[in-house]
C-alpha cells in the first residue's frame, strides 16, 4: 500500500487492519481500513483519484451488518451509525471485522 499512514491519538492502539474499499460517492475507493480501541479509520491510497479519509468514533456505531457486493459477492460490510448514516466497505474477512468491531464497541460502552 502506498502512503496510508494515519496518526493515532494518545492511548489509541491498532487492533486490526487490512486493505479494503470504501464506497465514497457511489465509487469503491481502495485503501486501508483500521480498527483501533477508539475509532474505525479508512484512508484511501494516494494513487487513487478519489482520495479521502473517513474517521468513525466507536461510540457512534450502532450495528454492523453484511451485504452482497454487486448482489453476488459476500464481502460487504455495512457500519450503521446512531444518526442513521451507513458506511459501506468491501473487506476480505467480513465476519472477523464484524466480531472485532462489535467486541470493541461493547467494551467501550
């Protein structure tokens, strides 16, 4: 991956990370998805035209659900926010992501 570093806040540690895509303006943008003990962070690759960074504080997550990407690929992960927003990602191991996110969200509550 090319230049996907993201600064952590004091007391924050990375729990899990892997390459992923985030649906940004209906386009799947490749980058790095990180779960920390405080946040979920997506940072796009610098080589992508649609560069962006998304930070989700764990206290804003209400649920994590699955969806079928392109209606046939079982790799979609949807983060449901307390304010009604939904952030969609494509990941390799969505079951592991869901378990880890829900575990950290429960511990943070």
